[in-house]
C-alpha cells in the first residue's frame, strides 16, 4: 500500500504534520497532489517549460522548508501554496533588469481593447491562451498575470514591482494589445480570414 493511498483529501492536517516531521512519503504525496496546479502558476510567469520546471522545484524546496508556517485559520493549503508560488516567481522577476516603459493611456482605451471582437475569441482553448501569455515579454506578462489572473489592482502591482501605476497600466495595455494581435492572427489563419 502506497502512502498516497493512505491519505484522503480530508487528511490534509496529517499530511502537513508528516511533512513537518520530514517524512518523505508525505512530501511525495503533497508534491503529487499540488505539482500540476503549481506548475501552471510557474508557467504563467516563466518563459519556457525548463524555467517553469526550475521554478516548481525551487517552490517545493520553499514549501517543505516553510510548511510549519501554514495556518489553516488563515486560508486553505491550496491558496497558501499558490501565494508562495506567485511570490517566488515575482521575487525572481524583480531581481531581473526589466525595461519598464510607460504610455499615457486612458482606462477607456484599455477597456475598449479588452472588449473588441470578444465573440471571435470564444473558441480559443485555455491552453492556447496560456501559451500566448507565455510568449509575452516579461514585463507585459508579469503585469498581465498580476492584473488578470491574480486580480491585483494597478496600485498593488506598482507596489509589488516597484513601478508607477501608469507604467502598470501601460504594460497591461501593451500586453492586451499583443495578445489580441497573436489571437487575431490565429483566428484569421484558422477561419481563413
């Protein structure tokens, strides 16, 4: 009988306590349970699969090092693991030299770009969209992920990345514009446009 079959999702506290006691089977179980989910987070912030693999490995080292800090009264294990993963990815990004550029754009321009031809894009799979996001330049991708996926405000993004609010807005605008161009090109090729 494998360790994974001994645990059920309701035994989360047991898995955590065994991870704290450094039991390898508990760590293996936790990894198997959450690695696919956390990998998608790493992939959103990294440029390629190899970097995402490295990110995931680094994240699990942090998870096992900090698992004793998890507090179920403050949220779920999944949300804690997600937060740890996003923070790790952001720490890597903020250590890199990124040429943040800013445009003077209005929020109505961002809104208009985001809503144009929405119906034409409904056929695109989530996997394809994540692939397009991964192709964005690092600054665009980072702001897009924080805004669209992590639901951070421009003020929060500016604080996290140490940039201005207008730079955050312009990076989002550029990311959306570039995504639209990539998707439009794919839609036109697929539908003979």
